[in-house]
């Protein structure tokens, strides 16, 4: 059984928005688990250096759901171009990886 | 010399548990460095959406030690199925990667 | 167009140092975005287990800039051997990945 376990990173504008997105992903079985962390972001927008307090979502999922995951996030997100990037899980505890698979609906 | 540098992610129930696991991994030379961060987790357990404050461990190590690392974490961890997942380090500062190698015992 | 999108992890000794490095990377278009998070680190230094509060930088960039990124970080960093390690972005929202490319100067 091919799997594409990954950690998907998304940033949100507030804790409220982060929780709303995380709950929707878990309830719709697009993610097994989502952790939230407050962060301070520095970036450029239209050549201006900007700074903002945001919230980082770390989404543990299977990338075969990526299109549905991306669609769901964009539907709920307040940003025009939200960060949605995937880091590969190349090894893991077998029982935990199985738990991820059990939580995720095969769309 | 083949290397498998990686960042291994583990979540723990409290700061105390996170520190206990981190110290054991570093003292037994199963990890070069472990960083701890408070997180808020949202996940499903037996079809119920749950929320909990946890601690995230980011373990900088070499995956050739993964079995010993996994065994040590499971011995100390309070969860039945702890998160233990590895992200690959594909590039890095040579002197820092050498430092990782020097810290880790070849089991 | 080959791309090497990645998240580069760096730890800094203080928020001030973290912000100084992050601003320089963004202003010089070596990074599209940098997020900062307070962390607690446990590691060994000359066989002693040490603990320290630090700041984690998560740098969203393209690894074709890695040498320039590494040089810039080392010029500004207070550590002799700073953590500079790259995790591969293997999938992402197309418009966000394009945004990363637009922010980064082709050196």
C-alpha cells in the first residue's frame, strides 16, 4: 500500500482561524492531527518588509488527499494566497503511521 | 559516509515529560539536540474530536539510530501510540552536520 | 523550471538576533518569509548536557540560494556553529510556491 505521509504547514491570521481550519480538517478526515503554535512572521508584500503575529498549523496527513485538503483550507482561509506546503515523512513509528491512515477518509 | 540526518517529531503530554525524553535521548547520544515548544493539538480519538495542550519535540539526529531512538522514546512515553515521525534533512551547513555526527553514538 | 523549495531551520540565541537575521534574509531576497518561535533547547556541548532558551527560525526559500543564505546567516550569527538545516517542500499550493519564487532574487 503506497502511502504519502506528510506534515503540511499552513499559517493563519489568528488562533480562532487556526482552530476553525484545524477542526474542519480533522472532522472531515482530511487530517489525523493538527498542532497549533503562535509565531511571529517577517516577509515582503509588494516590496515592503512586513511583520505580523500569526499561528502555525502542522497538519499530519496523507498527500493523496492533498487536493481536497487544499480546497478545504482555501474555502475557510482569510488570505488570498495562504501558505500550504508539504514536508515528507520518510520514516515513523509503524503504529503511529497506521493511526494516521485509520483517521483519514479515502476520498 | 552515508548519512541520514533528519528531524524527528514527537509530541509529549507535558513539559516535564518532554524534558525527560529529550534529556535521555541526548545523554544516550541518540540525538544531538532536541528543541521543545508548547503546542495546542486537535485530533480525533475513537471518532471524537479532541483538543489538548501538548509539547512538541524536534529531535536532530541520524536515522541509522531510528530503531534505538523509537525504543527509548516508547520506554519513557506515557502514550500508548506516541507520534514519532521523521523529516529528511536534505542540505545543511557542513560544520553543523558534522557536529550532529560527533554527538551521536554509533550503535 | 527546476525548483528546490525548502524550509530551512536555524536557531538563534535571542528574539533580537532572530529578527535581525530574518529581516536581512527577507530584505536581500534570500527568503520569501521567515517565522520565529521561542523554543527550549537541550543538547550536549563538550560532553555536558546543556539547556537554553532560544528562538527557532523557519525560513521559506529556494535551495538554489543555499550558499548565499548560509553565508549571510553566518555573517550575522553569534554562534560559532549555527544550526542551518533544510527540509524539502515536496508539494504545495501553486500560487503560494509562485509567490516564494517571485520574492527570491536569482543570484
